[in-house]
C-alpha cells in the first residue's frame, strides 16, 4: 500500500454556496476572531468568501480545555452514544475493540474492498458526518418553505396552519409532477405503491396510468422528481399536501397552477430558504437542537490517520457553516453544554474543500477555480491548482497564515482533479469516499471516477432490527406463498383434465367438486397471505413499507444501493468498529434457481 507522508482528510457538504443579497460574506465568530481580523487586515489581501450570510454561533470562544466534560479522543470505554446488546461500543483500535458487532451497526458489502489499497478516505458533511435530527431540522425547513409559498409566491394563507409529519415520507420515492402522484417502484421500475396526494390509488388506477402503455416510462426528469436524499422528504410531504388541498378545495389554488407548477413552486421556496441563510442561522445558534452528537466520530478519524491514510472533507457548504458544524461534532463540550469555537477539528483532516458544488465537482472538465480559504478571516486567495499565487500588487505569493499546529489546508471550489493533486493520488481506486446521496455523492464518484464508495443509510439501523425481529413472520409468509402456488397448480391441472380428458359424468362431478373446494381454499389462503403481508409491510412503515423492498422485489432505492455503493451502513462512525485494513467481502449472490438448492 502506498502511504503518503502526511495523512489527508476532506469533507463534502450538501448546502449550495448561495448568499442573500446585501449580506456581508465575512464570518464573525466572536471578539477574539474580530481582533485577529483587525491585525490581518493591514497586511493581507484576498477575496472574501462569497455566497454566505454571517453566521453567529452560540459557542463560547474561550479555549479552556480543562472545563471540557469529555475529551473525544478518549478510548471507547467512555463512549455512551448507543448500546450494543447492553455493551458500550468500542472502536476497533482500543483494548476493548474487536468485539462482535450488533447487526444494526454492521457494514454491508456489495463489492469486494481491500482497505489496505486505500490511500485517502473522504467524507461528505451534511447527513454523513453531521446527522441532522428530522423532527427538528426537517420541520425547520418545512416551516420556512411554507412561509415562502404564502408570502413570496402568493399561496393561500391556510397553508400556515399546516403541520409536518416527518415520519411520513421515505427515500426512494418518485414524484409524478404532471399527475400529482407519489410512487414506490421495484428494481424493474414497476409501480407497486402509488398515492395521489394522500389517497392511495387502486390497482386498476395504477395499471391504467403506469402499466398499459406501449412504451414504458423511464420515470426520470423532467416529468418526475427522485426523492433520494433526506433533505427532500419535507418538500415531498408538502407536495402531497398541496395536491390533496387542490383536490378538496376547488378554486383555492388558481386553475392555471397545475401539479407540475406546484412542484416547481415548492422547489423555488426550498431554494429561497437556503439562499437567505435562515436554516443555517438557526442551526448555528443551537447545533445541539438540530444535529445528533456522535462520540465515535473523533476516535474514527484519529484511527484512520494513525493507520497512515489521508483524510479529506468535501462539502457543498461554505466555510463559515462548515466550521460551526464540525466544531460541534469534533470539539470538546463544556459543562454548560457549549462548544469551544475554534479550528482544532482541522487536525483530523489534511484537506477540506468547501463550496465544491457536487456532483459537478466530480468531473475533471469542470473548470471551477480553486481558492484557498484563510480559516480565521474566511478570506479567499487565488491559487494555481492549489499552489499560492501572487495577489495583484504583490511580486511574490504570500504564505497562508495557518492556525497554530494545523497542517490541514482549506479550499473552496475546484474539481476532483485539484483534490487528486493535493492528496498525491495516483489512481482513483485509491480513494474511499463516504456520503449519503446516491446521485450527488455515490453514483458520480463511483461511475465517473471509479472511487470506492460507502453509502450512509440512517434508516437501515431500524430496518435491520425489524428484519431480525420479524424473521419468523417472513418465513411464514414464504410458506404461505408456496402453499398458494401449490393449490393453484392443482387447480390448473384438474381444469386441464376436465377440458381434455374423457370422464364419465360421475367422475366429472367429483373433479368439479374438488376444483370448487380448491378454489375456496385458494381464496382463503390468498386473503390470509395478503393480510399477513400487509401487516408485515406496515411494521416497517405505515404507508411505504420496507425501505429496501417492494413486495418480494428489491426496491428501486435498494437497486441503486446495490449498483453504486461498494459498502453501505447506518452511520459513518460504524467504520470505527472495524480494522482500517479490513478486507470487506460480499456474500454470495443467488439466482432464483439456486435459492432452494443451496440454502445456507
């Protein structure tokens, strides 16, 4: 394995680099930073970070580590974020490590991956390193979007009385913009569950709309919207509410506004919420309210760096917001609950790229300029592929002022070619990247570059626990399905015999009675099977069922996970439970003809 002289770290964020007009793009973190900026202003030239409003964090600027309640580099014996069958989880490198891993924390493998061949490990930030709380963060986004629809786009004031059920929508759904339908499909793109607003479509409606055309629909943009990120759940729920409202309240929404226009307006309102900085300001004021704390994060990053690998962060978020979120995730917490706002977290990364505009970042022909960010002031400096350039009026480039004891370099923009050069990557297969977005993080990095990838699926933790608890019920469902097949085969055989064989009247009567009895038995077993299947379905989700399944087929979402993610797991810190040199091997694939012949 090729080991770089210095380990590298990087984080990718999902927030677009957009700022409201008229706002100052400089980020003020407190009086201490202001004084440093004053000292720098007379001797430093640069470009101030654009596209972000000022974020004011509610952290204490005092770097008093003696007051910290927990040192996040402590061994796992002091971690208490979750329990593993009654035992506290332990990072692999600790003396207590190497224990059996709870199924909900395991990493699942689609394609063989030998971590000894990996030189650099990279991370997205939003919903990967930073797991947002859906009941608070998504509700915040929902409420902001509603206000934009009413006050900026002229929608009825009744919308302000609506509330958000953050558990209703799931990832992997498809929105039919033209018809106002929300669909769940299997891996073959057959619609299995469909709702018009909140009204479930009948089997006949589904078939007539999506199953009786000469040319099969691709279910892609521009007529459809894919709900592949947790960020999209609030807008999907709001779209369903608007469809339902339009159907039940004729005239409330003007006739000229059809379903496609409503979806377009919802998207515009969501974008407005991100552009004006409202969401980020609220998170910055109280990160604990919106972001889950993960005490395994720092031990994981430290273990990866100690193993000789570079680490990087690549995020769409700009530097001001990235610094606040990463401080909360990696910084020590004081007895008052505050987090010291500084740059200590940079020690766990070699490179941080903010405002990287994924997925276009993954194309080397993307000509976005790469600027170096001065952490303390937030100023941007011109670079030549990462190499400092003289500023206008200077005869030679000025060295970046780095915070003390920090080797990490922070950038904004650029493309994957810049990243490979900064990390001295010789082959794209040497990069292991962790993200939460199938399209923005995993598909492009895997398909275009050949990076090795891991998808974070927070919903998986609950799903695998339920699968384990319901293993008996699922076995019974398979037996009932087999019984249905057996009865139907007998009926078909008897009916064939009655049609083509010569029987006397008495024999025909006897066979006909047997067919009637089997038909009755078939109907009974079918009803029992359907009720049991629906009950099992509702245990995972009251509307959409199991995330990775649609009936007996893998769902469209599961199909994408299987195609594009080398590994997948419920949270990024699960990596800390495994050796950094582990060889991940997939389970054996089974074709239908092998399933019953080679049971494990």
